[in-house]
C-alpha cells in the first residue's frame, strides 16, 4: 500500500545553515496498516516465536540466571551500535570491580544501559507506572547518568536541533523535527502508545512506535539505544513477555543498511507495511535465537553441575560456587562468598577445583583481588557481541 508522505518539512536554521527538518504526522498511519495478505504470516510467526520465548522463563530451571546474562548481552550490542568497544566480558569484569582493556567511558555507557533497562522494567512492573514520556525521560536519565553522555541533558527533551548522518546539518542524511515541535510530537506518540481504539496488536504498535521515536529523535544523545529499549518495554508492558528477553539490536546491526533504507523510504512514501515486514521477521528471528541460546545455556549449566557432582566430598561447596557463577558469571572470591554464605577460603578451594575441571578461569592475573569467569557459559552468551560494530 502506498501512502502520502508521513510528515511535513519545516525550513529551519541549524548550525548557521538552512535545513529542511521533518515533522512526522501522529500515529496511527492513515489509511490503516494492512495486516492481511503481506503481513499476516510474518505477524503470526513472530507472535508464535514470542510465545515460545516467553515460555522459556517458565521452563528453564535457571531462567533468572539467563535473564541476568542476556540483559547484559543486549546492553553490549546496543552500545556497540553507537560506537563503543565494550565486550560482554568487559562489562561483567567492570561490574565485578575489575579493570577492562577498553576505555572506561565505553564500559560505563554499557553499564548505564543495564541500569536504564532495569529501571524501566521495575517502574512498569513493581510501581505499576505507565509507559509514558515521563518514564522515557527517567530511563534516559539512567542511560546518560555518567560517561560521555552526562553532559547531553540526561532526562530532558532536546532544546536544540540535532541531525542524523553527515558532519553537519547541511549534509545530514536526516534532520528530525525542530526543538519547538518535540514536545507535541512526543505527546502524540504517548497518546498512540496508550490508545485502545485503533485495533492494532501490541507487537505492531511497538514496531510503529519505534520508527516514530527514531524519527522524532527527542534527545540530544541516546536516541538509538532508547528507541530499541522502547520495543522491549512495550512488549513487557503489554504482557507479551514476562521478562525482558527480546532485543533487536543484533538484528538491526546485521541488517543496518536495510534498516535505514526502510526508515527513510517509509518517511518518504508511507510504506509502513515494508517496514513492519522487516520488523516482524526480525522479531521472529531474534526470539527463536534467544530460545536456542537459553536452552544451550541451561544444558551447559546442567552438564557442568553433573560433572562437579562426580567429585565426591569436594562437590558440595563447589556446586554452590558453580551456582553462584551461573547467576553472575564473572565475580570476585569475596562476592561469591557473600552470595553463597561460604567462607572465602572455601570459595577459593572450590574455584581451584572448577579450574582443574576446565570450567572457570582467573581473568586478572593478579595474586590478590582475583576475579573468576565461568567461561563455557559466557561463550554461549557472547555470540554476536565480540565483533566490532559494522
């Protein structure tokens, strides 16, 4: 279906240059999105894959451990898209109090992403707070609480013109709405998110809202990360997922050219269906991959547990240490001792056994303040995160 352009251009001045800034019309699209023929099958496949992913949290014995690791995997991927070099190992080492081999700001930005996601989920789930512009500003404040973004108005909508691509406004690939239109555009997006009279499924609304948020680009920095977080928050808020386990960052990273092409074409022609087909295929692909990763992680934990159990009298404490590392795959001896209730010498002895079995390794090379990593478990989570952003 072809539509008229999905917004209007406003001639404005930015950085001393005259530019055409795009102001999107409010959602939902008009005429309505056609969920029949071209989108019916990808929509049904995506919903089914989401259902299987949601069931993982009930079926896996160590689902809470997996959520801990998978959230951090997404933080790494989403931050890599924005240019950071932090890896999953760097993030977990940082959280354990170690020094990683990359710039501290890169690791801090990735750690902020974890805090921002957990803040949003806690507000929705525990505080019964609505998914609103206020909540998005709160999440944004967490996202840019420290590191390079701390000077970019954390938690506040921008009051100056920004642009996407190019070295200056005049050669930008896209110029979002002028700052004077940001509040009204975001108010319209909030109304759309909460509307119940548009008959749009929550998954479709999440795909539409993501594009609208990216088009408005309401903050000076962090828009890409928050725009991807918005998808997860909407799906959790709608009850499609009990845990925040669906992340499209790796898919968007791998399909970057297609992603940006479809966004630009949609703004020009109103072809929401082409974008939604791409989005739904991504949801299906990512959900299925997450289920496979969850099962692999669970199988590795179970196999390692069985291996430790064969060690006779040494197995008791080692199993408790192993469980603590499945919960937090990189940690200090003292941290493991606190979480298991074991003494530090007992934890150290158990870690030596796990090292002998080839299950963990010490990652600092120091004699004091040693930090251990659960290697085989981390290997499952690392897939897709160790490549530099392309």
